[in-house]
C-alpha cells in the first residue's frame, strides 16, 4: 500500500545555520534524502513541507525547490505553508 508522506526540510533533510537562520547555507543530509528517495521509488507520494518564511512572510519556495533538486531529492510536491510551532503532536506522526 502506498502512502502520502509529508517530510520537513530544515534539520530533517538538511542542516541550516541558526542565529540568524540562513537558508542559503543549508547543507544536505544525504542519508536522510536517500531514505526518502527509497520511499518515493516504492511508489509513495512525497511532499516536502516547510515552515520557511512562515514567521517572516518571505517566499522561500524557489530557493528550497532548487536546493532539493540539487541535493538529488525526489518528490512530487513542495509546500511552503507549514505553520510555525514549537511542538507538533499528532496521532499519525511517525519516525522513519
């Protein structure tokens, strides 16, 4: 059975410097990207979902899309509408 899998970007498939947050300096976590790519290859729908810009209002879509492609990430969609939060508690949250 295939699934729709939402994947966070920063500190999940890449490391991004903080103080101040600098998305231009993000570096990929290749092992994590490879794991997500395998899920893609098995027919799952991969949606990268980021909160980049959720507090500032800046549109980081193009940079994020370009970075994911450069890092070899396979995905069906990129969404930049994830809300900012400190804790996400959900019955369907799983660690891959």
